[in-house]
């Protein structure tokens, strides 16, 4: 390894203050185009800088992602971005660090073992079936165009309520989604701005944010209190409440439970809803893939398919992989360097913000042919067999890899299978663009036309 002082500095395309301000404005208005343009012009790493002390690196090569997330992960903590996320989610698994995070992960991990997630299958399926029935009723009433993004958010929230919290949250759906959407956009604005007012300053937008957090908080506290009154159940919250740390005999306090539950409830439903909405959009705009998938789904037995059969369907898996390649909900993974380091031949300054661009990795020309195309068959015909392990990381990688990935994949497969077995979907309208907030959402509602599959 060369000495750090002879390493190259990463390209600095916006070196002067004015260039930086112009660039920041462009980034805020068009984040994805901005990043792709910079990567195309400067290669797989570039940086911006405020004065001499604040460095931001954008990394777009799988080797660099491997270095930061795995090989030298001890040098990288969650970046300051997570201080803003903490305003909403508290000190849960997603935002915590060090020994506290290690303990929480150890306590929570068993609740996410594959067998535990499979035990939630019937409950998940019941909620999916309710949505299928609701679509059927809307269709019978002559309503053919449905707000599919809203429906997917409601469905995954209901699934999260039942399976994670053991609670029927269907009446709370609108309240949760409205308050979460406001809080999410507020957090996102803070993340994008280089400087923010302290969050507790009583400005109108701050007051509105704290009100939303209080509403979400009250709901979660009520759910925890309900569980304490009615203990037991296969849901994740019950498991977390019963779990005792083998090392010191302690269990989670109400505050820890609140932070974890809100994290699972919020982080766990919104990411899956985004994948479902994008998958339905891609299938609606690629009818030949939709027909092939319907054919595959027709091989499943009637009723709720056995989980093993569902999880083994190759095209269904390929469609989901390809959807998360094109529209990864976690489109960036931000970190902060504790000490000076190097990635490739480039120097990383201590305290720098280091952002792994998952969106770019998933479209990198060196690793993907025709990366902008929706081509699920690339996952079935051997083209991805020898793929660089870090060229596709929708769930992150290394010790901080998503704890909920089995949950999400089971849920997404189930929803797509039950909906598409019954309905054909189509979309007429302008192309829907991604809106990169903390997660990559569709930038508008997704009105799909549905009809019964014959
Ligand atoms: C398609 C759906 C999902 C995607 C794409 C996704 C993506 C991710 C990614 C990329 C990370 C790593 C973040 C980082 O390294 O900074 C992560 C972490 C996490 N995810 Fe997910 N996630 C999904 C679903 C879920 C679900 C369903 C749950 C809960 C049931 C969940 C809970 C978490 C938690 C708690 C963490 C933090 C883990 C830790 O740091 O120990 N996620 N997720």
C-alpha cells in the first residue's frame, strides 16, 4: 500500500465556492442526473469540498464499496446524514453505532431468521388477499384506474402492523402515511442543505415536523403498551420484548423498543412499497414480461401458494432483482471516515463524508450491458453469474447489511404473485421519474389500469 501522502487526490470538479454553490443547486434539483454526469466525466470517484476541512466523496466502483462496507468498515461510521434521520427514528438499529448497535443487532437478529419470517407468511398472505379482494371490488364497481403507489404503501404498512407489531393498524394507515411523508421530506431537506437551523428552534416547519413525530410516537407507544397488556404472539415485537441478552441478562427498555419498532415499522414498509410500485410500473410498461410472469404464476397451486414454491419461481425473483437494480430504494449509502484512508489510489481525508452511490453501481457500464434497460432475463441466462459481489447491493453489505431482507423479499414475492395472478395491469401516461429522497420513490402517484386476467 503506498504511503498516504503520495496518493492521488480525487477529482474536484467544483473547486471554487461559486462552482460549489452552482453544483449544489443542480444536485438538489436533479440529484440522479447530477451524480451520473459527474461520474461519467470524472470516473468512479470524485469529491466536493467546503474550505479545507469538509470533504465529500462520491464512490461509484464496486471495489470502493467493498472497501468501505466490508474490508475497512471499522474506519467508517454512519455519516452526519443519520443525525437528521435520528430526529425521526431515534437510536434504533439503522442509526446507532458501536457497542450499543452491536447489542441491539444481537438481540434483534433471531427475530429475522428465515424460519421466523416464514412463520409470518400466513399473516402476510391474509393482508395481500385483502388487497386483491379490494381491487376486485373496485373493479366490480367500475373503477379501473387505481392509485397503485398509495395502495402499496397502505398494504405494506398493514403487513408491517400485523407481522411486526401484532397490531391491526389499518385504521391508522392514512395518519401514519401523512405524518411519515411530512417527516420524511423534512429530514430529506435537512440532509440536502449544507447548513440547517437547530431542529428544536420553534420555526413553523420545525413545529410541524415535531408534531408529526409525536403522532407517530404516540401510535408506537400505544402499540407497545397494548403488547405489554396482551403479551405473546409470533410477531417481531413480541419476540423482541421476550428476548434476553445472553451476555448480561437484560432486555430492551421501552425507549429502545420504541426506536427499534419505529425503525422496523417505517424503514420496513416504505422500502418494500417502493419496490412493489416500481415492479408494477415496469411490468405494466413491459407487457411481454408480464405475460411470461403470469404464465409462471399459473403453475402455482390455487389459493395461498406454499412459501417454498413461491420462493423458487425464477422469473418472479429475476423481476424483483431487476427492479431493485434499476430503482434501488437505498440509492446511496452514506458513511463518515474516522481516519485518513485510501480507496483505490485515492486519498480519503479523515472526517470526510463518503457516499456510496448504489444507483451508479447498479448501472455501471463495466458491469452491466444495456444498464438502462429493464431486462429480468439477465438474472436467468448466466450474465450475472460472475458479477462483482459489490456491483449489486440493494440491501447494503458488510456488518450493517439490511436485517429485514428475507422479510422484504418474501413480502414482495407474495404481493406480486397474488396481484398478478388475478389482474392484468397497464399504464398509459408520461414516464414516471424517480424521486430520490432518503429512499428512491416514484415522483408521482402511479395510476395503473387493471382488468381481470383471463
Ligand atoms: C426492499 C426492501 C428493503 C431494502 C431495499 C432495504 C435496504 C437496506 C439497506 C441498503 C440497508 C443498509 C443501510 C446502511 O448500510 O447504511 C438497510 C438496513 C436496515 N434495514 Fe432494510 N431494506 C429493506 C427492507 C427492510 C425491512 C422489511 C426491514 C424491517 C423489517 C428493514 C430494516 C432495516 C434495518 C433495521 C437496517 C439497519 C441494520 C443495521 O444497521 O444493523 N429493512 N436496509
